[in-house]
C-alpha cells in the first residue's frame, strides 16, 4: 500500500494574496501558471461567449419541447417538473444541476450510489450489448423511472434543462459531465 501514498509539501509565502486563495491557484509559487492563465484568457472568453450564445439559442429554440415535457411530467406523476441535484463543478465548486424529472418522487438513491461506486471500481455488470450497439453504462430497467421518464431518458430530453446551468456559467456546452460528490470520492 505504500506505493499509493503520496506526500506533498506546500510553503505559502507572506505575499500570497487573497485572489490566489479563492481561485485555488498559487501564482506566487508557480509563476508559470500565471502565464498559462494569461495565454488562455482569450480562449476562455470565446468559449464562454459560445456557451452563452449556444445555451440562449437552445433555450429559445427548444422552448416548445420544454413546455410539452413539463406538461407530460405533471400529467403522468405527482411531483416537481425539475430534478435538482448537487454536483461538483470546475475547481470543486458545488452547484445545483438541473434535469427534467424522470423518476417517481421519494425514491431510494442508494440504488444509484451503489451502482456508480461498483461501476467506477470496474465491478458493475454492464448489460451485454448487441453487435454494432454501444454498451450501456446506466442502470437498465430501473424501477424508480416513470413511463414518461423512460422516453425522456431514451431521447435525452431529460438533459435539456442543463442549458440553464450552462447559461449561468456552472457548466459548459463542451466539457466533462460534473460528477456527484459520491462519484468523486471513488475516483483515482
């Protein structure tokens, strides 16, 4: 087990400023980070502008789909239209992740927690896919999912409210999916 143990030592000089502490980047200790940040500033601004434009356009264009989906969810099962979940974003920032609700309310989240931990550890049984099809990395035949939810998940319509997260700057149109806190705990 000793090969898995890593020690790090950080020395913080007196002139370490508050801005460095908030961002989690120590430019005083690693000046090359400051140069890299400056060189990526324009790219970051362009990416953010694309996120704002893309998510705004998507929200406007897909507003009829949002309305129809909200009605289908409300008419098919009691509970809210949106599912809110705490996710871990860039630099460990926690935010509220939005999706259309595809499950019954008051269900047991332990089913998903157990599956995800097993999956990340490489111990989850993934259903065998047919030749030419992609392997499924989700729980199949989940008893918590509603009939409307099955359609929403199959078509990925349940993911559309994440455009609000993109517009708020919590996510990006292109980038990794923000993990749950218990997923992050089992990452190497």
